C-alpha cells in the first residue's frame, strides 16, 4: 500500500484525491503549519503531496519544511500556478515534481511513479553502499543485465564522463544514481536535471546560475554545476538541449568552470558528469542537431541499457519486485500471469511493467494475480 501525506489548505482536496487514487492507497492529512515535519515522522509516508494555490513563496516554504524532515520522502506539488518561475522555485526548494492543475489521473500517477523510484533509490542509500549494491538495485539474471552491472561497477571507479543510452523507461536515472553511489563521490551531491523538462529560457540560469539583476526577477544563486561540486551532475535527456545550451555545456566541461548569467567571474567546478539520452546522438550529429565536440566529451564511458524485450528472463524478477513493493506482501503471480508478462513486447520498458503490475493488483482477488488481471494499455 502506498501512503500519502496530503498537505492542503482546502479540505476538499482530500476527497478529490481519494477519487483519483487506486483502492487501498492511504491518504493522511497534515496542516500547512509547523506539524508537517512531525506528521512525516509519525506517519512515515511514501510521498508528501502539497496542494497549494497560494503565493509562490508559500509553496516554496511548504516544500522546504517537508524536505527538511529527517529521511524526508519525495515531495510532489499540485498547484494552479503555472509560471516557469514558480515551477523552478519549487524544484529548487526540493520538490521532485510539479503537477499543474487541472491534471489527469494519469499525470498524477506518473508523478507517484517517479516518487516511488526516488524513494526506492533513497531507501537503498540509507545503509552503507556495498559493492553488491549493483546486484540489489539493477535487478535481473540475464546476460545483458549482468553486463550492465559490471559496467556500473567499473565506471564507478573511474572519474570520467558517462553517457547512458537506452529507450525511455529502461532505468537510466537509476543507473546514473547507482554509479554515483558506488563512486568516490558518493558523499557528495547528486544533482539531476531533465534537459527536456526545463524551458529553454530558463536552462542557462538553472544549469549555470545567475547573478542578481541578470534578467527580470533574477536573484544571485548557484546553478547545477556549482551545486554538484564534489559530486555528480546528471544531465538527463541531453539530446534535447538547445544548440546554445550545448555550446555552454561544452565550454563548462572543457574549462572546468562556469560563468553565471549576468556575471563575469569564472567559478571553478569539480563535478563528475553523467549524461543520458533515448535519442540516436550519432544521427543527430549528422543532421547538425547535436554538436560532435560535446558528444565526444560526454561519451568517454558509454553504457547502453537494453530494452526489457531483450531481457525476457528478467521480467518475472522485476514483476515480483514491483508486486512486493506495491502490494500488501501476500500477493503472487500465477504461472499463466508470468507467461503473459513474458510474452509482451514492453514498449514502455520497466516503467510500463510497474504500471501493469500496479493495475493487476487492483484487478486481482487480493492474493493470486492471474493472467486475466494482466491488462496492457
């Protein structure tokens, strides 16, 4: 069962949320005052959901209070405020995702999926990371899964840029975090950014930082390169970076320094770079859509994560993992259900598998999940 702590000023939010969630999910309410941290400590939720349409400062304050709690779970914001600056401020404050109202149930479930993955990664980091953490977190006994784990271990010991390539949903973010956790930089920060999700107008200030007055509303703050100093900067979906953004990334990588927007001083940075893409960067280079110099800089250590359809023998292992994590602990798949799972092509890869398992729990009888419960969209 997934436990949600709802922080909302409008009491109607509780009922609205329950109508959109799967049966059996627990929703507990917390006020918007000082009891957020104590509620997190006493209720130990899997995710904190902040529903707030007030001023941006209020949203940012609530996010900071939630993320300041010891062992804070992922935080997701729901709001009718939709400006880029509000979204970026919330993410900077520590929110994992920002869902703009009105939203669909699917969009909300996507946010919870991201939170579940982030929580699983965080849970794995609460204890000292051992060399066999790759076995525990990148699951599967197939030859390709073993090869990926071997490369994870090898790359974690080399302080050079890594390029992760694979289809959407294959687990590139998990692999990036695992390489960081097994590296000598594990005690340092891990700063992820999705290059496709950040508006082009905000990409430079987000990644390189800004000085006060550089543009309307700009404040002096470090970018992701500075914040990842001593740790790892994860550039997800780097193939979506704009030509201008690519030039600035290349300059920062080559010089080992950044210049904030509106600034003049070069600030030294020491970050391990991991990039990821689901695009064919070679093809984009040939079309002039991706700079060759940047490609060769970020792909010193390449790692291709295979799609789930090429890891058929891993499907039962992964399915049972999500069944245990999302269910009550007593459910199991029938042989026919496992066969149905293994025969699917999985265009959405592990992300799709998680959703299918979650759906099967809702359709099952509480203990046995049979083939009829396995429904594909």
